[in-house]
């Protein structure tokens, strides 16, 4: 199963974990990353993720996110098709990076796009018939995934 984590997700484990929601999302993301490390999930990286990550002013977070991205086994380069798709999504009021990440995830044929950004999540649900991949929060997605697996040891 191929997953695309937006930059909000990639940074979540390094945010202020004193807030319960942030702590829960960070734990879910760390579990997802462990599944990637063990080859049960496939992490996608992209020019969009690299570009947005490089703009961060916190060098610690940049280094940590790049460490996470070393787990990625799929890399998607920019293309005219991705740029065009992102422009189309921006016409639906998606922010620049959100539209870009969705376009990269679609190009990668990701099975799931995960975000901790409530605004992006709501807009993606609003346009679910237009967006070609499912979008979810990592906590709810992981809970649903684990429930669907039951007692199985492998993620399908």
C-alpha cells in the first residue's frame, strides 16, 4: 500500500507534544513510519515534499524530515502534468502546497494521502469526487486500517 504523507504529517512527530491531539497524531505517524521501515507500507517522496521541506527555517526539523524521507522507496519528479493538475486544484481554493502535494500523490497513484491539516482535509472531502485518491487524517486512517486487518499480522 502506497502512502503519501504531506509535510504537516512529516513534521508532526517534532511538534509540541504537550497537546493531546498533536501527541496522538505523532504516535500514529510514528507507527505508520515503522510499517514503512518494515516494508509493510510504501512511503512516497516527491519534488513537492523536498521543496516545501527545504523552505522550513528550523534546521532540526529539516534534518529529521529528511531522515524520515530516507524510508521512501518511490520518488516522483515534477512534470507539466503535475503542475497543471495543481493549478486545477488551486482553482478549487486549495492552497499552493496542498494542491501540489495532492497532484504528486495522484501522479504516484497513492492508495492514501494523509494530512493533519484540518482545512485541507475538509476541502478534500468536499471535492472527493474530483480528487483521484482518498484523503484522511493519520489517526483515523490507522485505526480503520488496523480494524480491517483484525488479527492478521500483515497489512494489505
